[in-house]
């Protein structure tokens, strides 16, 4: 099909819930995507941080194919090897104790919220179920995770929302210390992704972890976007020097297939027992097989290279001194770029995409989430498009 035919068919039969850019994607290789007509696009977006190994990775394709031939799906009332092996690797590489596999980020965060409230109910009974999240946060699109999101713009239309959330300013420890006795957990992104790629202060995060331990609140860390190598460590919390009670992950975990989950520490491993939480497709063996290839790829040396790539991109963008762009921020290949007054991020993104560079927006700025395997040649090609387009 041509690009125009795909767009027409989409408009006729798919709900109009996305503000799509006018590009149809047909196939990819490495960190470069192509439309049906063969036009190339350097990918600085990776499906919003999902395609961590880029496109067409041979080991990833081989693992998926082999597992699909062997076993495509089986219920979680039985055991499978790929999920068990992936859980073991994640726990051993992070210091967490157990894993629950799910499908998407919102579902993972729902599970994390349920675990926190069950932990508090088991220990203290009713009346201690409030979860404090941070202003400018984003935690998902379900009724509950929308209310967990600390942005008022998301709290509309879908009433009644789930109760039991309050919001505190980021990097303000006093605002958390002032919380009352109805709190069971603090939930936060270490890098506020949708809010504009805003890393939290390390000293603040460590102080929050200490406060949670003192008050027996669970520390819930949302790494749906920042996890699985994106920041140059397997999880961002490892660079912050904390071990969350529960951490969520999704996006890049299976390199492009739908998978997510939560990891819990020893204190929380038995909170959700049989019948307390479940999912039909979580721990799917094909997705888990893909996840094993991702973990095999994300060696310490590879993760160091992710940090180096992020530094390279940020330095090059700032050195361009483009009239519409300001400072950069972020960790590893999770990069935010300031858009100066007089320009809008959506207009800039549209121009870049039109000229062959796929980028994202977040908050008022641009957001760059390239595949972790992006080559220097592809980075330079994308930067050249950026400079030519925005000069």
C-alpha cells in the first residue's frame, strides 16, 4: 500500500485518538525507518523509547521466530522457561527480589499502586491508602493512573476518577514531610519524561527513600520510560543510589514487543498472593524471549556507550547554537531539548519529521529517545538534518 492509502484506511477505520504526524512507516534497519515509497527517516524516537535494539536486529528476530514456532502463548497458571529466566536476570542485575510481568506501562503502574495499598492494608488496616505523586508527573492513561499523574490537564472527562492521590512539588522534601498519617507510598519518576525530561535531584531522591523507610511508606519508582538501559544504566534508580520497594518498567523491555512489569524487594514479594493480581498476556513467552535478547545486549560496556552517545548528542546540539533551541538535559539517550520563546515544539517537530528526522515532544520542549544501538553515522545524519532545518 502507498502512504496515502494507509492514511486513508486508518482515518476510516481506526479511532482518531492520536495526533499523528503525516508519515506512514513500512520497515526499518538499525536506527533508520522507511516509508512505503522508500523515503528514509533517521529515528530519534524509537517508538517512544520502545525499539531499544533498533530494527531488524538478527538475534532479536531469531529469538522471536524460534519461540513462536515452539510456543506462542500459554496461561500463567502454568510455568514457562523464558519468563522465569528473564525474571532471574532482572532481579540479579538490580537487587530486587521478584517480578510480575504485564503488558503496558499503565498496567504496570496499576499493579504497583495495588501492591502499595495492599501492603498498607495488611499491616495497618483501612485509612492509610493515599499515594503521594509529584507535580508534573505522568503515570499512564487508565482511570487510576491518570489520577496518579500530577498534571491537572489530565484530570478531566472521565469522572469519577479513582480517589487516594495527592501531589507534591518535585525536589521539595518538606512537602513530603508534611504529609499526614493516611499515606502508604510515594510514587515518582526519577526523570519526568512526558513532563519535559526533567531529572530529579539525586540528594532529594535519596532523602525521599530515607523518609519512606522511616515512615514505612513504600517507595514506588516509575521507570516505564527511563528503565531498561535508556539512561545508560539498566535502571535509572541505580544511578541515584536507591533501591525502590517497587519499580515499574515497560517500553524497551522486549525491544518492540508489548511487555511490562513491576519488580519488588524482599519486603514486598509476598504482598500480592494468588488471586490478588493477574493478567492474561503478561509473561508471554515470545515477548520474554525478546526480552532475553535485550538483556544479553545491555552489557556494562554497552550501557557505558549509551551514556557516551547521549553526551555526544547533547554537546553537538548545544554547539549548533540554533536560534530556536536552548539547553539540553537528561541522562543517557533520554534527552530533553529546550525550545526558546517564539517557537513551539510541535512546529519544530513537524519540520524535522518532514525533512527526515523523527523526534518527539515533551512538556514545552523536544524529546529525543533514539534506539540504544544508534550508530555515530546515524546520529550525525540526524544532527545534520536538525542543523539544516532549524538554522
